[in-house]
C-alpha cells in the first residue's frame, strides 16, 4: 500500500513548510472543501492523514475540473509551493 501511495505524492499535506517555497511538489489526498471566488479563481483544501494544504485554482479549466469532483474525492495535484 505504501508503494502505491508514495508514487502519487512527493510530500504529505502536513509536511510543507517555508523551505519548500518555490519547489514543485505532488500531493495526494481528499478534497475537503472548494471555495469559488470567480470563474478562474478559487481555493481547494486538500486533506490527508498528516494535515491540510490549500490549492490555488487559477484557470477556468482547473476550476471546471475541481467543480466536477465531490467532496471527499481522492485526487493528486502537482504545483509550485507558494508562501
């Protein structure tokens, strides 16, 4: 089980810190919440056993993909860590 889970992520949600800013990471977890600010701006909260991380949605395509998911859906996301 750990081999599969580790291939889906480079870090856990509770692991990211200031020293990770600027790095590209892959996270995997459950969609806890989605806050839509506009057609191309929103925030998704990704949760795993270790913590939570906020994911910034910056395009209409990304927003459409997130809106198609139900809460507690499992997903893997990749992006650059911001402060």
